[in-house]
C-alpha cells in the first residue's frame, strides 16, 4: 500500500481545505455555507445562460450533493427567499428551482469578494499552473468516469 501522504484522496482533500480556507470566512460573513453557495452559483449561472429553472436532480448532480442534503439546503435557501421551488407541471415528482432576486443580489454582492480570492490564489500559485491544474483535474475526472474498472473478488 502506498504511503498515506501519497494517497490521492488525501492530497485532493488537503488541496480542497487549503482552497476553502480562502473562501470560508467570506461565506461565513454572508451567513452561507459552501454547499448553499454552490447551489446559488449553479442557479445563478443557469440564469445567466438564459435558462430559467433547473430540475432539482440536475442541481444535485452539478453541485455534487446527495438529494437529502440538497433538500435541506433548498429548504434553508427558500426560508431566506434566495430561491424558489415549484412542482414540475409535467411530472409531479420533480421540483424545479430558480434563483430569486434576493439570491441574485446576494451572488452579485459576493462575486467581487469571491473573485478577489481567486485572484489571490492565482497570484500565489501562478496563472499557468492554475490553468494546468484545471486541465489535469478535468482529464482525471473524464478518464476515471469513462473507466470501467471493477474490483474482482478473490
């Protein structure tokens, strides 16, 4: 077995924690969790691309959230009036989500602060290395998702 310090999952977790250390105070100052922010960002980006609503399962997939977690997040964001939820007209089992004007306002308030943190990370790590990291992570994700490795039982 490889050394713990060379474990890919642990290396990715350490990198995530180092990155989130830059964003967490900003999120806390706006009384929002990282998961709630991901949901708002997904809905905001969807709106900016000319789409109105997203089906809840699509949001779960985009944000890498399990449906029970997303349900709690949506309830909280609904209470804060940062998004709206309605039942799909074509399928009563599906919920449609849309960022509200208050949600848009919050994202637009937070965006410059978030971008400043990205700028800091870029300055510390380097623009070229950051772009390479994005490319490598995308490639790793793509290849592992396409891989059909199945552990064989002995």
